[in-house]
C-alpha cells in the first residue's frame, strides 16, 4: 500500500519540479527530482503531436511517435532503455499551446 501511495507523491513532486519552454524552434522540458533532465525537441521536424484536453482547458500534449509498450498508464518506464513519449503534462491552456506548436510547424513548411 505504501508503495502505491508513494508513487503518487513522487509523480506530484516530479510535476512540481518540471518546467516547460516553447521557442520558435524548440520545445524544452526540464524535469527531475534527484537529478535534472533537460529535453530539447525540434518543433520543425516533429512528426506527431497529440492533445488530450480537460473541460477546464488544462491538458496534456504528447510529442512524437508513441512507444507501443507505453499503452497503459506509465507503461514500462521502469524498464532499462524504455522511454516514454515526451509530454507537456497537465498544462494550463493546453489548446493554446498546441495551436502555437502547430502554427510554428506550418510556418516552417
């Protein structure tokens, strides 16, 4: 029971320590609890982008092709070498950010 509950505490801490950035060229995700991880994703060469939006306008944007092993929940993130699809998780005004990314992509074409 503690193991399951602890997972939610860790995920909450992870979200609190995550910062997202959007430029004309890149999506930047800085995250980490015990160590810092920075992802920099080229918007102009991005193949897939998916928006999952809630009624209050918040939502999650998935960036890039989905890993087939990540179908349920957090999938196999725990398995060595398995990485989930980068995401902007539970951000405010998710549709606005999604539209900004799509617009940058369209300008690049």
